[in-house]
C-alpha cells in the first residue's frame, strides 16, 4: 500500500545540484540588461581581437587572408550574441539550433591550425555569452600566450624535406657526381624520389626532397645547381607554403 507514495517521493527527490549545461539552457535566469549586453559584445570583440592578432603574428604561410581574420572577429562576436539569446530559454535554443542546421559553411582551409583558431574564437564567444566573464578573461589570453610561445620557439618541428627539388639534366650526365658538391655544401638532408626521362628521352628529370642547412642561401644553391647541370631547368618548391624558385 505504501509503494505508490514511495514512488512519488523517489521521483520528486531530484538533486538540487543539476547538471551545469542543463541549468544553462533551462533555468529562467534574469535576462541581461542593456549595459550588460553592450559590455558582453564589446568584451567578446576585444578578446577576439587578441585571437586575431595572435593568428596574424604566428602565421607562417604565404596565403594570409584578411577576410579570414575578419571572419574570426565576426564569428566570435556573433556566438556571444546567440548564447545571450538562448540562455535560460529552452524554446529559443531549439529554434536557434533548427535555424542554424540549414546553413552550410564551405571554405578551403589553408592550414590545419586555421580550424583551431575558429574553435578558439567560438569558445571565446561562448564563454562571454554564458556570462563567464572571469573564465574568458583568464583563459583566452593564456591560450594566446601559449600559441605565441609555441610559434616563436618552433617546437615540434619535424626534420623532413623542407623543399621539393626538380632538376633536368642531359641523359649522358652522371648526376650523382655532378651535384655532389652543391648538395654537400647547401643541404642537411637529401632523398631522391624519382628519375624520369622527358623531352622524348633527351633529358632526365630528377625529383628530390631536400632540407637546407641553417644559413644556406637559396639563390646561391640554385646558381650552383645550374652551373653543374649546364644551365638547364632547376625548380625549388617550399613544402606546405608553395613558394617557388625557378631557374632555366
């Protein structure tokens, strides 16, 4: 006879310490006032300026995009606005999710680290929009300092071929002996990848992966190769950044 009352007592004994994410969406918190909204937007924009500056200062490629940096600023600030709208309003949260689910974002990311900066900008906007101002003020500058330090220290760099080298020589040239001098003088590492005959068998094209020595001058290296191969074609391409040095 006491099973029903016990069942209702067990159902009503919900822990007061609910999950943080559940409280974020379902709790009817007091909506932010105009002053807090302005502060949150400006604070988010300021933190995302720091993120964008860190990206610019640590970028090492040759395809820097001002449009991408502006996107980081806009994305982080808009995420703050979205979170301010949905906090404490479950219906608005589901409605916003449904609206954004029909949007498709397509962009060719130049470097893998670009994705990381997108998530950093979104995380910044999320923290500020959730009104976790102290968390955002501490973690975002800390993460930017860590990224800056990793970039300046050049940590975790891999000792791989930093350039792709293509050389054309006559079929009668002993290329192992012809290029031994320039390779020993300018290269720290060398790996022959392919040998191919071109121009109806009149020329041989060699493809190497090479790593230049510290302090090596690319122009001098290319000139020495041209002197060794009779001023035939030399093509030096930087791996990843797609910068090209060509001599014919």
